[in-house]
């Protein structure tokens, strides 16, 4: 595995690279410095051990039901799926295990998480279309084949997505790309995509207007006769961060594509994908917090300032402990949601919980990441602002997940929509919080119930923030985490300022949190 410090800088994409990409070249080009504290073997070992401790604590509260669901789901699918769950998407019941690996992988290289996420998320939709069985099977296969050849010649494939257009953005119903029926389930697509992610992929899920309305399609990069499909790569996006993963703009000129799902049901078809990509956004932001925390704690434990180690300075201890409980709460909620997504095919209540919790968690965890990484930079001082450290790259990366796959407002409006149209989601949410776990949690539940008596779109962010904090508190309480007392008292009880590092100073509690941080 490559050390995280060597990933601190990637060459920016250029339009010249777009031409190379259209010829089959890889868009992932690296120009990384060879310095950084994560090159230290002892630190890499410490990071791995700390991650393992945190994940084990989260799993402790969910292991029994997760195991039952996984076993039941694998058995139920054994007649139709491969007998072994080798690929990430081979068996949906292995979601929680795959997400644990995703969490660890993202800390090393977040750029490659995007195509992995899209490939994984596309599998459920592809499996429902018999004509696309080969695509579903090879997208789930444990092989990476970089050759630009038709799918029939490949053992494994990757998938990208192209949903949004210039005039609509998140309002995909405003898409103008047209789909003209050809023969069977095949169509010719004409139009454009403003964001066309991972353009080096073998196929792409796109939305276009068919005669019956907005519809989802699979557009292959190469046609069965080995010719290139009729779309043009206009340019690669010059993004703030995420430089190791290409995003592009394209135009379709009669590009051939196969329908996925029924005509006019494009939004419904991609709902499963949205749930999975939102979950990965949560895990990605939690992973970035984890890595930023590791950098800050490692630096503080080895840096001498004003006569003693930074980590022994009371105010620095407060900051680091505050970051530590935030990172653990982010991971805990992400893994709880992963368990719900895991169980959703067999458990209606978990399906309802996953439906609303993915939007809640995606909003809050991704929103917290940029401020978190910036606070970690401050722990290193000027060293946290120079490219030789990992933190500048993390800081550029941190805003990404809150913007992509639906920005904050989209997530909050989706929560309101779910509560209104699918009452079972609200029931599942409050069942998850329970009763009697902690007096402050019970108070938070009562306050949210009052807000939901007359929900207001203008107050949606306030509501969803409170829902997220309550969920994180419940998961930590059930796990018996050492962070539970500080988290509940500060995030629910108000014993906290607006900035990190404003915990009530209790040396024993702070030490219990810091001892497990790294």
C-alpha cells in the first residue's frame, strides 16, 4: 500500500490530457513529493491500529444483527449470484465489509474512490435489466482491465456517470439530452453532459429524455464492433481538488445506449445508486477526518513547544480531543447507515431507515469535513499549509463530498420529502433513537418531534443537523464509546462553543478520547 504522504499532490488535468484520454490513456497522472510524516512506518502502523480500534468499537453495537442479515441475504442470493462474494459488488450483503475497506482506502487515495463508488453503485440497477447481465457481472468482478476494448473482451469493467447538464444541475428533470429509439432497448443519444465523471470508464450511466420522459441509459465507451461510440470529450474540468480523478464535459452525437429500467422512470431507476453514492460520500468525509486527525495527533505527540510536547499543552489537548470525538461520531454513523443499506433488501424497517439516514448523514458529515481539516492544519501551524505535508491536499478534497451527489440543500429537502411521502422513514428514524438511552437524547427527540409537527423548508437545515447529531449520539451510546459522554454533553447539551477546542476541560475524559485516537 502506498503511503498517504506521497499522495499530497497530483498533476492538474489539462485539455491536452483530454485528447490523450479520448485515445484511451489513463487520466491518473501523479507528481507527488517524496516527503511527509506519513512516510514514517511507525505512524502508518499507528494509523492502522487506531482505525482498527475505532471500527471495532462501532461494530460492537451492530455485529449481531448485521451478521444475521448478511448470512440470510447471502443464502437467499446463492441461487442467482456467484457462489463466492469476491467483488465489491458481488454480494450486496457484504456492503458493510466493503465500506470498511472503502474507509481505509480513501485515506490513502480519495481520487480513485469516485470510479469505485460509481461502479459499485450501478450494479443493482444493471442487474434488473436482463440484457445488461454481462455488464452487471463484469462490474462486480474482482478484476481491473485498463484496455480500451469492447466489454466482451474484458474480464472486468468500470463505470462512470453523466447525470447533470448546464441548464439544470441537480434538477435533472430539466435535462434536454434526447434519446431516439432504435431497435429493442437501444437508443441514440444526442445532447451534452456538464459533468461526466470518470471518463476513462468502460461504460456510463446517463439520463436522457426518451419519448415517455426522463430515462436512464447505459452508454458503452466501445461498441461491440470495436468502434468508438459517438461522443466527444470536450474538456477535463479544472477542479479545486480531486486532481487524481478526471471529470469532464461531453457531447453526444447519436451515441448508442441501452435503456436501464422503464422509459420515464429515470429518477426511480437511479434511487438505489443515489443511496450507495451518498453512503460513500459519508465514508469519504469520515476517512478524510480520520487522516487529518492522524496527522494532527502525530505532530502534536512529537513536537516540542514552550517546554513540553504539544499534546501535553491543555488547549491543544482540548482541540485534539474535540477532533477525535467528531471523527469517531462520523465513522460510527456511516457504519450504522452501511448496516442499514446492507439489510435493506430483507428488512423494511432498515430500508426505511437507510432511505432517510443516507441523506441526513451525507448532509452533516460532509458539511463538517472542511472545517475539521482546517483545524487539523492549525495543529501543524505553517507546516500544515505547505504541500510537503498531506493536509493541503486533504483541504482541497474536503469540500467535494458536500457538493457532489446533491449539495446540502438538496439533502435537507430530500429528508423533508421522505418524511412527508414515506412516513415509515420517520418511524424508523425515531425507533433508532429509542428511549431512555440518555436524558439529553430524550430531550433532543422531544424537540425534533415538535419541529416536525409543522416542518418548514426554511428550517430544514436546522432540523437535519439536529437529526444527525441525535443519530450520532445514539450510535455512540449503544457502542459504549469512551467519546459518548463528551459528545452528548457538547453536541446535544450545548456545553460547547462554535469552534473546535471548546470542550469542557476534564482531563480524565480528554485522555480517554486521545488515548484511542492514534
